[in-house]
């Protein structure tokens, strides 16, 4: 009997713990649902027709469809059409350098000068060898003439005459060799002075004064700023849409500029990894364009139709983009999703339909002690703090609440008004 009672007590104790745990879970769940507003009436998604009758200062515009050329942006890099690499032909130490990255140079200007003392000595040595060869040739010619005279009288043999002719020919060859060596020494001496062969700009330099350079060593890179091109990577599916000589825009992101370019080369090889090929386009690029800058080739695909409104009609409130729509003589605020900016127009992706009239505030409507947007935000805050019982609310029911928002002197009226009063605002 005692064992049964003990067993029942344990069961009751366990059941009590389970009930407590379940009650705690229900309590926590209820608190979480209450904090997330699960017990409050929901407002269906969409625009809420909060009617604001306003005397506004500005104009209106109609949201309309605009035809726009649809393009694909192929990214690329600005490169020199024919970059020039300056290198040395001889061994020498640099004693003068005009190489400064970014500096302008002209054709024929001395860029680098090498130590030429040894080269000048070699040139003097070859010049002396020329003089010696000329003297030896002169003596050989005199001997040849004398032996020729003596051969006629029989005083010398034919063998002696042959030796004299051979000496003249040998000295002539020696003179020619000496002249060639002197010309070579002059040429090598000229290699000590490295000049620019174009009018351009120093892109990179790799040596400085005092450095020892070797034959073939790269000293600097030059380019002509008037001969630049955009090398863009284009996917292979667009190959049929491009042709040599075709003109299309190139956008330079760094300069916020767009220029008209012409396709000069389509590299006839597709990358197997990226399935793309290289398209090179030339243009009259503006000042400030450098090799290596980022650019985009705008490839036209066809026409697209987009909905646009004046960009000044869109008001940013927090993280929302809003427009004021004039509908049936009343002003309604609607949330929109803007897209691209096209000059003074802005693309609307959603939130408006073609034909709707939107308010374009003037400069005066944004002036004043508080400003239009701030006053309207106070109205919205007052409305959001109220307990809404349905989806349609008229602001005139909450005049007492709005008066606390300190907007009684705002340039717009809140309350019930005739449609003619709202339409009679300044629509300049």
C-alpha cells in the first residue's frame, strides 16, 4: 500500500512538472506572437489611399513610356594601339636620363645617354687604322707603277710585277676593312644616345642614372596618346552582331564620359575558358584617358520601352522612394522602385503605370522653415501611431493628432476638401 502511494506521488509530481513546462512554452509562444503583432489586425500589402489634399507649389508631369536602345555592356581596358619599348643595344652605364613616368616627349628627343668614353676611343683607333691603310695603299701603288716601268725595260721579272699587283689589292682590301671598322665604331657610338622615335608619353621607366644596362634590356615604355583603343571582352553569342567599322558608344567610368568608337579589330579566336573574344575599338578619347583605365563597350541589341518620370518627382524618405500622384483632384503618395537615370528622367520599374500624373515640386516647395518632406513625414508619423481599424483612413478624422505634429503652418491643408480645391493648386 505504501509503495502504491509512493508511486502515485511520483506520477503526480512528474505530471505537475510537465504541466508547468507546457504552460511556460505556451507563455513564451504567446509573448513572441504578441511582440510580432500576431494578435493585431493586419493591413493588406499595397498602396494605402491616404488622401492628402495639398496646396503645392510646382508642376505635374505624366508618367510615359519612352523608347530606349537596349544595350549590353562589354567590359574592357584602354590600351595603346602601338606601344613603343625602348631598350639598349650595347653595354654601358647610364650617365643621363630624361625618363619620367607620365612626361610628354617628342620625336628625336634624347631619352638616355650612356657612358661613351670607350666607344670614342675605339672610334679614334679605327680612324687611325684608316689613315695607316691609306698610307700603305699609296706606297703599294707607287711600287706597282715603278715595277711596271721596269718590266717594260726588262729590269724586273713578271713574278715581281705580280707581287706588286697583289700588294696593291691587299692594301685596298685593308683600307676597305678599316673604313668599315670606322663606320661601325661611329654607329656603336651613336647607340650610346637613345632617342624617342615617336611623339608621346612615357608610360613606364625601368632604369635610373647610374644603372648598368645590357644589350636588349628594356629601359622604358612609350605610347602615343592619340592612338588608344578599348580592348573589350565580348561573349561569343554576340559575334554575329559585330562587324569591322561598326560604330558604337564607349563609356569611360572614371571620367563619367561616353564617346563614339569604331571597331578596328575583332580577334579571330575565342577563349575556351570564358567563351568570349576580344574586340578592339578606337575613338577620339578625351584628355585624361590613360592606358589601363576601365571602359565599357555598349553593344546595341534592339529597342526597349521603359516607363519614365522626371527624376525630381521622386522623393527619398528613409529607405523608400516615393512619388506624389495627382488622382481625382487629390494627392496620393505611392512607393515606387526606380531604375536607371536617363538625363533628367528616371526609369520606374514598379509602382506606377503609364498615364498617371505625378507632382514635380519646384524649388520653392522645398524651401521654408521646415520643408515639404519634413512636414509630410510628421503627418505620416502621426498616422502610423494611431490604431487603424480598416485599410482606408481619412486624415480629417485625426485633426487633433496632426495638430500635435506642429504642421498647422505647413504649405498644405489637411482635411476634407472639394476635389476642385485640390485641383486648383499651382500647377505651373
